[in-house]
C-alpha cells in the first residue's frame, strides 16, 4: 500500500504543514508546482528531501490561483488547462531530476481535483496535459471518477486513492463535507479503517454496509500537528500489521 | 551565423510582437517562460511553431515580475535565482519536448541579463540554474561578461551575441541607451553592420575605430512592425551575401 | 444619453485599446482596477485624462485573474467577493481623487458581470462591496438582471445599459454570442440602433418585433481601430440628432 | 508613547503572526495592503478589529512582490512607485472607512523602508504617493533618514520610530543585522530600553555611550509567540511606569 500526502504548500515567507515530518511517513509526495502553492525554492527543497528518502515525487497540479489556494472552481478553457498542467509538470520535473529522481505521477489539487472528478471535459484536459509530458506518466485519481475513465481512455496509467478519515456513501462517493459525520476525527477509528482498506479493500460505509473500495494509495494529511500525528499512527499500524508500504508507481 | 530574437512575450489577453513573422526570420527563438512574460498557452504555440520550422528553442529566463516585464533589477538571493532559472527551463522544456524538440540554450532577459553581465554572484546563480538542468545546456551571453566567464568556469557551453543596431565602445561594451547614437535607426547601416559582423567579426566602434567582436549570434528585435522589417532585411542581406544562417547550438 | 466604454485595460508593458481616442467619445469610463487588467500607473493616467475631459469615472471591478483577463467564472465566496470589490473601488478612487474627481459608479467586468447578472448570491456580494464604499455610489447593470434587483433591494442607485451592436431576444436578453447574428457588424445599422435606443427606448429584437429597452447608458467598445471608429460614428449621429450626451451619474 | 506593529501579513490560505493578540497590545497597526502581503479579506478583518479597539490604522505599503514578501530591493521607477503607494493607501482606506475609521498614517515595508531611508529619489516618490492621497496624511519614518527629510520638504507630517530590541550606533543608525549584538534577545533588557526611550528619549548605544533618540513610536514585533510575549511585556512595563500609550497621530 502507498501513503500519499500534499506537500510543498508554502509560498515565499509563508509556510504550511510540516514537510520534513511527513516525508518520514509517506511513500508518495504530491508536491505543489507554483500555481496554487509552492515556489521554486520550496519545490527544490521538497524534491531533494523526497529523493533522499526514496519517496516518489508527484506533481500536484492546480488552478492558477494563489489567492484562493486553488480551492475555487475556475472555468478555464480545456486547451488552456492542458497547457497549464504540462507547464507545472515540467517545472517540477526539473527539480526532481536535479535531485536524481523524476516526476512519477500527477495528482490534481483542490477545485481541479473536484471538477475533473465529475466533468468529462476538464478530466480529458487534465489527462491530455499528463499524456503530453510522457505517455507512461501516471495519474492518481478518485475511484470511479470521470478522471479515472478519461485516463484509461487515453492510455494513461491510472491509480485510485481513498481517504481513511472520510465517510463514504454506499455508492463509494465521499460524503459531502457539509454533512455531519463526513470527516472522522477518532484516531483509533481512522487508523483501523486505513488498515481494513489496505488489507481487505473494504470499508464500512456511512449507512453501516460493507463497501468494496479498491485503492492503490491512501491519502493522509499533514497541515496540522494533529494531522501529522494521525498520519504517523496510520503508518505504524499498517507496518506493525505487516502491510508493506511502498509507492504505487 | 545565427539570428536570435525574443519571442512569446504575450500574456493572457495581451499580445506583443509578431511571433509568426519572426519565426520565419530567426534561427533561434528566446521564448519567455512565464516569469516576466509568456503563459502556458503562448509557450506551447511558439514551441510548436519553432519546432515546425527547425528554429532552435531557447529559454528566455527572467525575474518574477510580470508588472515590470522583468526590466527592473530585483535583489533576489542567488540560491533563489538559481531555483527560479531551473523552474523556467523545466516548464519551457515540457512544451519543447511535446513539440518533439527540446530547450537547447538559455538566455537571460532584461534586468537579469544586465545584472548577470556585470555581477559575478548573479552570473554564477544563473549559470548554476542552467547547469543543474543538464550539463551541456548552452548559455547565450554578452561578450566579455561576468556571465560568460561564470559559464566557462562552470563548464557550461557559452556563446556570445552582438547587436547590429547598437553602437559599441572601443572596449566592446554597448554604448548606454542614455547617450545619443546608442541605437542605430538607419536600416541600410544596420544591415551592413550585421553583414560585417557575420563575415569579418569586426565592426566600427562609436569612435570610428575597428573593433573585433566575436559573436556566435546576432540579436534582432520584433516588437514593432518596423523591427520585423529590419530583421527581414538583415536576413536577406546575409543570405544573399552567402552567409549560412543556422542556430549556434 | 450616456456612452460608456471599458478603458485602462493595459498592464505593465502591455497595451490594449486606445484610451486617448475613446476618452474623446464617451461620457463615462469604466476603468480597470488591477485585478483583471490595469495597474497603478495606467489607472492614474486614465483618471487624469478622464477628469480633464469631464468624463465620469467608474470602477470596472473584476475577478482576480490577470492571466484570464477576468473572463473566466471563478467560484469565489460571496464575502471574499464583496471585499475584493471594495478593495478595487478604494484603489481607483485614490487616483480619481488625486485628479480632483471621484469614482461615481461601479461596473462589473467579464465573467463577474455575466455571473452577477443571473446569480443572486454573487449579485448581492457585488452590491454589498459597492454599498460599503458609500451608500450613494451607483452600479451600472444589465437591464432586468439579478444585479439590478440586488442593487434596488439594497438601496444602491442602479442604472441599466444596452448594447447597440448586439441582438436582443424578445424578452430583452442578449442573444448568445454562440448564435449567428448575435453581434451586428454593419456600422450604419449599429449607429441607427443606438439612435433609436436613445430617442425612443425601443429597438427591433432578433425576431423582428419591437422591444422596449430602458437604458441609461449605451456601451461602446474601443479595443480595435474599427471599434473606435464605430464608437465615434455613434457619438456623431447621436449629437447631430440632438441627443445630449452626458454621464448617467 | 505609541507602539506600532506590522499586522495583516497573511495571504489567502497562509497566515502570519497573531493579529488578534497584537491588536490588544499596540496603539498603531501597520496593515499590509496586498502588494507584499495581505489580501482584501485580511485587510477588512484587521481594519474592523483595529477600529473596534481604537487602534490607529496605518497603510503598510511595499513593493509588488508577494513571492519575496517585499523584502527584496526592486529598482522601480519613482513615478511608478508613487502610483503604487497611492493605490495601496486607497485600497486600505476603503476598509478603514467601512469600519468607521480611516488610514491615519503610512509606513513603508521591508526593502522599500530600507531603500527610502537612504535613497532621496525613492524617498521622494514614497512621500509623493502619501501626499497625493491627502496633504495631512502622516508618514512614519526612521529617525534622521532621507525619508524623514523628504516628508518634511514636502510638508507631509513625519514621525520617527525606534526599535527597543535593536542596537544603535553612536550616530543613531541601526547596527547591521549581520553584526553580532545587532538584535537584543533578553526580554528584561529590551523592556527596560523601551521604557528609557519612552521617558528620557535616550538609549545606550552599541559602544556604551548615551544616544539621544527622539522617537514618536516604538516598533514591536508579533510574528512569533515569543515576540508577542515580549511586546506584551513592553506594554505592561510602560503602563505600570505611568507612560500613557496612545497613537502618535
């Protein structure tokens, strides 16, 4: 099983999260590329640290919206989106290669992730940007999404991720954050769910039923001290239980 | 002899210069990478057109200053500058490679060009960014500059450029634009100087003496209709006179 | 009748339209405030020129999206939108007051204009930003829009504008630009429509019927040489026909 | 005596310092205006909180350089600098007025502060931007600086600030941060210096001599938990010692 996390989200004088701590926990790092967060110096540092630890480097591509942290839907033309995805991958890969690694996968950030999960046109544009970089660059997707289908249609290697700290509907969709119970806060429960997901591919859904959820990677968060601690606990429980942690690519 | 020009300097809804016309004239294109000008869509288009015509693609790297078009000196830390240079090269190379070409050289833009010509520290940072991308990526420099020396010291292939429409001091420096006669406007004279530079490596300096000016490339401008016409005239005169035009890399 | 136009849309080294020419034609200037276009120096210059000619100064507020020229829908939170509208008005008013004038009205630009025309929430946020600057600052709106209704509900003086070069449906909506005949190109026809709108408040709709269209202002464009010429023709025809041109505020 | 501090330095999803805590300590708030830090929503919030507490609102104007937090010297043309200063003041004042207060003074940030302290041309441009907003808007300056002289020459009310935690040369200049002992870390010593500055206008310089330092305001920092604690201690010692704290304007 793979653990992925969003890293390199500082910008200039501003910091976010604890990149160093998380790089000791995850096996794949989604590194911001300067459009929604990150700058050249942050990208270099996180690529170097990831490469040293053997953590797989992923390009965390987002809308060009620093002020909104890429969390606001932007009605960008598909051809422009494909270009901006390609730009971000190329920029990050320069640092990955300088650190004797390379960008091994792409993950969409924030509003782009949410939009490309359900909108076939934005999904296709995202995939086109990835495919143009090179044809075997992987895309990390929500399961059963337009993004996943667009990747498969274009021959781009697609992988699915799940969230141990989020409730799922019986159909396998994330419960909206606006509803109660959407985010799980009990650390023991979250770690136990992560273990079940990793070993059985199943999880209890929001209505108490059994949901099959094929995930190649589990996404963990690192933007608060508590989040880092939870991520560490998930890693420890998985490792103690004999789950081998390694990047999905 | 090579002819180079600054291209891809539009941004979003704003255009600058006539990229299409210039790509039929030059043999090397210095393409803006989004920091002082250019955006992902402009970069893609210019890379595609350059690749189609066999024009060499160069990364025209600049300070992160869209509002100032990279023309204002910025006291950036050398390690940050090296990172930003690397970022820009990587971003452009993604488009160059998608167009089945690649970034073959780097040229600094505006205030970065001027500063790195005389400041050893910024020159070394620029060169470090280039060298980290890969060790045989070339740098196009002012002749007899700190930039050229820094490149040579680091083992980065360095090439020198000259300007047919600018007056030179007897020491081989450009006459300051603030002085009368710094920029030559007579098209016949400029074209004739280009030919002399290309065939003899010599040019008459601002005091009437003979100056030896070893240049691997001549820089021509394309940001006004008159500039495009002058560039075309230079190309025609060189070609008619038997000078073979091809990229310096 | 008032003629309004979008001005001050340059940015840094990039220019757009012919501000000088248009300021001799219009009675109200919608001046970009730096979010989708414009910078401090452009704003100062256009405010000075407008004030000299007695042209009313309006704040042309837009989404924070220079790369997209404010033409892309952005799902910004309403409270953030109200803050960004207020920011832009304040910034422009500093230049208007330094030129011994003041911002007399606000008009939304691009995607914000289109969204706030139909979305009650964004309309209310736009109006809230205007109202907070001061309570008698006017808002220039599409006729029969959510924006107009939100302004009226908040007690903000609201005015309606029409386009002489656009076809209208029998319901008084603009025919979508995606449909044939949406934009009228015949200069004589456009000028004649402008005159009819100004004198009778009526216009022939896209199906040949008679449409009542109460407009306080006619919007004219200035971003191409042909557009400037057309705007001048409209002004001349109105003036020759005895229509008094003056700002609506 | 006045205590001033740099506030509102977050941007989008990024935070910096503890604005709430500092607003209970200071009597004047230097609020970032969006060029080096701050955005419309941060500006609104800090203006509202400052107005509620009767803290004077100052426009903390900086270079247009979010990536560098305004800490890098930028060779901007003086007329552009004056325009950018005016833009920032106007934008902040919109929020100050909406909170039933107003911008009462201006302070330069970072590299602009340092440059305008010694460069007469940038000092004059800064002052020109302030003066154009209105003629009795104050400028908070380093003592004995070009900035102070430029303000006095232009008839702009000028006030001087001192730093309790910085060593001064016998000539009254700050000891360079590159030298040992430039920044004082002992809280008791710093608070005691603040009290001496406030009550006697004198301070011990770096060579042990007595330095007369006329300051209208003391600058305190709030960007770390320790800094907030130190600022609180200074406030308490001054208050306990009978020094009345109120804004200098």
